[in-house]
């Protein structure tokens, strides 16, 4: 459990989304540790907004629908209010890694380079990275769109397009295809 008695000086932390359970857990741990937490999210009903540990909620444009608006909102918020840390929870880190030089002087931002982030974010890139590091991973075969699931010996094959959230992207071939047609997602 977090212990606020050990905090020398509370940090002001901006959490870049508040609707995931990951964000809620970050808010809980930071708040219980004595830090001052603010959250921005496009949903007025986001999970973290209702936490007693959130000092302030900022309704922002959605990253998916308006990435420029989202980034501009965060930049304006960082310029108007003092934050020690900007904490991306999920895909916001991908955007912030791309524009670190624009954000880094306004708040602490612990992110890898965009190139490294991109390699780890891409399913194929991450698989290649695991291979290079000699780390274990499930059996993986990277295919191009023209290849067919029918050539796979492992059924049912799972197909995932690159850089799309797994819940929205995965397609499962429930039965062995009889034609050379690719599996549908």
C-alpha cells in the first residue's frame, strides 16, 4: 500500500486519460502516496473523475478523434498550470514521445524515443525486438496482407493488424479455411 508519510514534497501530476482501470490505479497509487493528481479525459463520466484523490478534472478533446486538439489542450494546460510530471497511461505516450521536445521543458516526461516507442508498439516490431534480445514469446509468424490463413498449420490462427488496440483488431479464424482466401478480421 502507498504511504504518504514518506513523501518529501508532493508532485503535481497530470494523468493524460482517466477512463481506463490503469489510469484509476495510477491515480490511486499517486494520491495515496500524497501526490496532487489532475486528470484530463474527453468523457465527463470517466472513471478517474469521481475519485476523491483527483484534485481537478479537465475535459479535453479525444486523442482518437482529434489528436491535434488533444495535444494542443495538453500543451495549453501545461503552460497555464505547473505540473511536475505528465503521465501518459496508454496510447498518449505514443503521441507524447513524438513531440517530447515540445513537452519536456514544461513537465517531467519519462518516455523512450519515438523510434523505440514505435518499435515496441508495433506487434511485428515488438516480436522482432524480442527475437533480437533472445527473449521468449508465443510462436509468431509475421505475414503480409496477401498471405492466407489457409497456409497456417496452427489453428485457429489469430490475426492482428499493426498498431490497433487488440480488442478492436483481433480476428480469429474459427474453422480451417477451405479456400486460399485470407481470414477476415
